C-alpha cells in the first residue's frame, strides 16, 4: 500500500499532456661587408728608383704607393654564371619555385579533402536524415547541451540544437567508451540518432533532461524554453514510444535563457525542475507522477530568495535521511557562495 503524507495542494500549472490547471631579445649588429677586405698598408714601401726621382713617373709611383688599398684595388674571383645569371641566384630561384609548386599541390589536396569532408558533414545531420555520422553535425552557434545516463544504464543520452532549431538526441552505448575503442583515436560515433519534437522552441534555448525506469520502461523527459519564455516539456514513456508534443508546463516570469535550468529525477517522488526567474531568484516546479500516473500535473513548488538566478544549478542523486528521501541541490547564493541545499519532500511513495 502506498503511504502518503497529507499537505496542502500546490498551485497546478499543466501536466505536459495538454490539460490545463491553475498555477624582445637583442642581437649584436652584423659586421660590415667591407671590413673583410680592408688591408693595412705595408710598413715599408719599396725603394724609389733614383733614375726616376723628381720625374712625372716618380710622382705617380709615390702617390699610388702611399695610398691605402681599397676594395676596388682587389678583384674577386669570377663568379659562376648560368645563361648570364649568377649561379647562386639560379639555385635560390630553383628552390623557391620548388616550394611554390609543393605549396600549390598541398593546397589543392587540402581543398579537395575539405570539400569532401564538408559534403560528408552535410549528409546525415538534417532533420529528415538523422543517421549517426562520424562527422560533427551542424549545430546552432549558441546551442545548449544536455547529457544524462539513460534510465537503464545502457549508455549516455546527449541532446543539442541544430541551426534550424531542431533538437537531436544521440545515444552512445557503453561500448562506445570502451578503452580499446578509444585507443583507436577515431571520432566517437553515436550508436543511435533521432529527432525530438520541440514545438515553438527558441533558438539557443537552455536544455535539460531526465531519464529513469518506470514499470520496466525507459522514460525520457526533455525541457526547453519556447519563444514566449514559457517552459515546455516533451516526454517518451519507452524506447519504442513516440515523444509527446511539447506542452507548456510553467509560465512564471522566467529569465530569458534561464541560467538555472536543471531537471532532477526524485526517486519515489517525481520530477523537479529548477528555473531562473526575472526577479533574480530561483524557483522549482514539481511533478508527482508516481502518485498521479501518466497524467500527473506540474505545479509551482517554491521560490528560493537566497539563490542567485544569474548562475546555474545542478542536483545529485537521491538518498534516504531520517526516513525521508533527500536530494542535494547546488547553486550560487546571493552572497556569491556555493550553496548546498538538501531538498526533501513531504510526499514519498512507500
């Protein structure tokens, strides 16, 4: 028999199934090229031939002998030339031409490779062809990402938004992350890929998801914000079951692109969703589906005036404390501290 504690009924909002309720380094300078060729004049000049003393020839000789030699007085060895061009220039030019040809070849190869890769990426990422592909899908620039363990523990579920607003669900089986597979150093490929209905979703909406077992079936719930800043959810009650149409479940003054947006499965109690309000606080909504079955309504639970809506929040697994089911929630407090809050419930399914 189920055991419940009676409390006042929370404000009802919506059940997610269409029913409405109330609620610089320096280097030395180089040596001048001419320094290599500077020659000091001889210490002793050759003796002047007296026969030409005081003659024009003598004057010319003395002038030349007394002047220090310069670079022009010494001729260098004749350099090799090819077709009138210095050999050194020919060699350097050949190297440059070779590099240019090699660069063009590599550029053409890379261009063809990128084109082929882009064509591959364009296949399998559109909503009508969600087949798994090693190529990265074209996701929205500001997409949110939600990753959770599937309810049966068989692997991981990953949710993200495409540039056209559609939501993708990728499933990665546990074998995907086996050590021998990861050692292959190849792109991780999703085991399965499918599309999730996301009616009226805003581009760049935060995403949050939960998955759990109920009556032996793997349940999945995805939450997002629509273009009217209302929270919607879409659900699947089994791996072979279709997703429901996204229904509005919470309409309070939600902060656009809510930084706090965490869906938390509360064992034996239901689901909680934490959102950021435009007032600067964090609020929680709850769904007691273990008590009401498939058509359980969502309701506003409480507002946390000491938690900062501008920061994110997350939750841990549930545990038992003093005969109550408890769950730790982590958030940023108004005084800029990391806060741990133990969340219990006045309703527990025995």
